[in-house]
C-alpha cells in the first residue's frame, strides 16, 4: 500500500532562513506527488505537483520541490521564509490507479522574527 | 470557477444526533471525494464518486456514514447517531478525470464537534 512519511511534525525557522520540509513516499511505481498548505480552519491549497514532466517543480509563493527517485523523496524548500508561510504543510501521493490521495501526517511550520 | 464549497462550515451537535453536510464541487469536475481530518493528522480518504456512482469506500466509512451524489453534481455526507469520535474536519475535494495529473481541489471543510 502507498504510504507517505513526513519527518518532523514541527519545524521552526527564522524569517529569511531556508525552509526545508521532508517527504518520503513508498511505492514501487513513482507516484504523482503533491504538496498542499493548510492555514488554520481552512481547506487545503495546492502548492505544487510532480507529474513526471520535470524532477524540479516550482510552485506558488516561492516554494519548490525536487523529486528524487533513488531516495524516494520529494522535499519542499523555500530559500527565504516569510511570516506568512507559517501553516501546516502536507505531502500527498497518488499512484495513478487508485482514486484517493494518501497524505502524510503533516509538518507545522513556525516562522520566528 | 468558484471553487469547491462546503456547507455548513461548522457544526456542533450532541452525541446520538444525525448530521448532514453538503459539498458543491467545481462545476465541470466529474470526480468528488470526501476525506476526514482529525487534529494533528493528515486527511484520510472516506469515499469517492465518479459522476453519480460511488466507486470506492474506505473501511473508515462505518455503517453510520452514508454519502450520495444523486445527480452527479453536489454531494451530501450524512452521519447517523453521531459519536464523540466523529469530531473532525470533513473535507470535500473534486477533480476532473481528463486532467491526467490527478490534482484534487479542496473545499474549506466542515468542522464537526460532537458533545
């Protein structure tokens, strides 16, 4: 069965620092991969998606992620954190054959002054 | 494109009562999904419709849960005889089969609190 692992339930960075949120997937077939962001009491907003067209994917709000098949990873990065980036981030996978998205448990990003 | 909408946004009910939530997907989307999200967890899949047909149900969807999408447009999720363990955020998402990327668009969710 497909599974998604997000290492670190809480990450704290200073404003202006690099953001790195980790995601690993388990699948014999490279899945479609997504990063979503969730602000308090809101739904999920898509940040970016990997669909095999390019291994480095750029998303909204300055975020990007790199698909590494050898490491079964899809880590999310942003060069310089803003206060507005404070939110919960979810990595999700879709195998292409199943209907559902499988989500990780999420990483809460805190940005400090 | 007005996005996925859900109603109500918040629902507080007493244990044992029935509740019903509504989801309106993006108009041209033929796939609709329900997920449940408990505190500190990622969303978990509940069920999925393609047009009006319910094609998949998770084992999380007990007999007290029922979902419908009668005309292939909006969907309802009903929970009968609610329990405190049903307290969660219920998220609806939609997608279009032809997209090829399997991207799902989420609504704002309905937060259920069972007292």
